[in-house]
């Protein structure tokens, strides 16, 4: 594990939470932001929070060049713009992990409702927009940013991964299981992101009722490593 | 608990599974079917499986009159027809628990895909079709019929309940928690059925990959009785 993980939108709540968890696990990180100054600020504060953290802060386009598996953690409102900006940066063979959720909050609606995306899901929209040879995997929608970003919070939930090739999903799964308490689960083809992205507004609805940060856990899965 | 639970479509896999579990818990059941003969056959075989079970088999329309909380467990293909037939049977104050999932399998498509329902979800379609004063609650989509129908299988999962009034959802929750291993969770308004109904094709996709019957469990919910 010497190759860093680029996080496009790494100064947002989800990106920062992932960066914190991976840095704590000893994984090198590249935080991307629209502004290189904000990226470097976030990197500096992460180095302070996790002494010895290997972390850089760069403009999104530069960050995306630094690793084979790139995480896109921007809000839906900014997804298309970011994918447009990344067109010149991504290269064939890379995996883009889309974490976007098309919450109606993107257009000043409720966070318990979602928008219809023409392609069926934000992840499928991403697959249409990335350069040829880049594959999109969808993941991490149901992991709450507040929980992820709180080093005292214990994680105990599943991450549902969608993608069209098991090998690509497995590479993402290996990165996700570096974070203690997260179990990567193979949820099927990329089109299943239509459903998995909807878990977020569902959890937001449940969270508001139970005053908590709920996660998803599947029961009945066999033991052992599904990703081998 | 002396009032029986009517199960419309109670000879199908989900209905039969529910009938078995409730009968085993000592709850009186009325199995409904299009054919009163098939309903009575199913009731007789349930009495054999669960000695002492209080169970009747009736035509759907007759069954639906026997209790305040009626479960509708027919496949999506037959949902509208059944709701039409129930129009003269249901009366104000009753709760109809819709368990329908609009799988694409209803129109010979895949069970990992779903159909768009004009009203947003099968449950909302049901709400439009029931007589005035009958309220619809959506539940039980993610509990697998094979698991439910296998008396040797231990249940350990959540049932996500959607509806517009907490009091109605609570009545349904009290019936669901009579089945050991099922925890009723308040998933929000009836419109959230748009998402909860989608858990079924998601689980079917996961089941095919893991060769199992997975269920949903939410992590991070506070202990105690949410339904009081």
C-alpha cells in the first residue's frame, strides 16, 4: 500500500472523513479541492490530527493523477462540473469511485427525497462522463460523514459496492476494508447504484426519527472473503 | 391479541410465511385467496404444521373483513386487481399493510430490476386505490419469503415501515414484533416506500452473488421501544 488514494472533493465532509480514517490506517492520501490552498490547508490539519499522516493537498485535477483508484466525494450539485474538469486528468485503467447521492437537497429540496437522474443514477451519469477506459464503481453512499469524521465513533456497517466488473469492485473493496468497522459488500452491477444511492435519503429519514447516525448491515451473508 | 390478522394473498410465498410465523406465535390468522378452496387448503395445512393454530381460509374479500389490520401480500402483477376487488370489503378505520414490490419480473423482466410506478411506489398506488378512510402502511418488503416459510430458519433482521401516521405504523409494528427476530423500524412517511420497496431487488442481487437469503439490519439505532 504505497500508492496514495486521491480524494476529489476531499475538503468536504465525506472526503475529509475518509481521509481521516485512511490516514489513521497509515494509507497515503491526496486531498483534492477546487482551490489548491484549501486542499493544502486540509492536508495540514489532517497531519496535525494524525501525526505521521502521509497526506498532500492539490487541485482536484492534479490529485486525480496521483493514484489508480480515485474517490469522487463531491455533492451531486457539483458532480457534473467536477467530472467535466477531470476529463483531461483521468486516464484509461483508472477506477473512479463515485460516492455521489442525488439528494433533492441539491436543488433546495428535502434530503429525504432524491432527484431522478436521466441515466438512472449518479454513478451511471459519472460512467457516461469519464474518459473511455476509466471505469466507475459506486460505493460509500450509506456511510455517514459525521460518523466517519469523528475519530471517537466506532464504525460497524456495510459498504455496498456496485460496478460492472468484480475485479474493479474488489480493488475498491480492499481500500474500504482498510477502514476498521466497514465491510465491503458486492451489491451487483453499476445499475444497482439506482437503489444503493437511495439508501442515503432513507437513512436520513431514519436518523431524523431516531436522533442517530444509522448505517446499513446485511444479515445472512456467509463468512469468509468474498473478494478473493 | 384475539383479533385475527387477515392476509390477502395468503397462499403465496410471503403470505404463507407470515401465516406460519404468526400462527406459531399463537396469533389467529385468516388466510385469503382468490379461491376459497385454496384458502381452506392452505389453512388446513397450516393447522397441520402448527398444532392448535387458529386459522381460517376464506375468499380474499371475506378475509379482509375479519380484522382491523389487513396484510396484502400479492405479487405486483396482481396488486391493482386485488385492490379493486377489495373496494367493497375494506371499511374506514382499517389499515392495509402493503407488502408489494414492483419487480420488473412482473412483466417478465429481471427480479434485480424494478418498474417505475406512476404514484412513486406500489404503496402509494395502493393508497390511491383503497376506500377513503383506509390508510396504507408499507412494510415487510425485505424479509425473504423462503426464510419466513422455513420454521427452522432463525430470523434476525429489521422490517422498515413507512406510513403517514406514527400511530398506524405502531399498530403494524406491534404485529411484526410478534415474530421473533424481526425488529420494526420507522422509515418515515409513506412516500419513503419508493426507496424501501427497492430493497428487494437489491437483496435479490446480493443473494445471487452470495448464495444466501440476506436481510437488512440498521446499525446505530438507540435501544428501547421507539413505538411507545
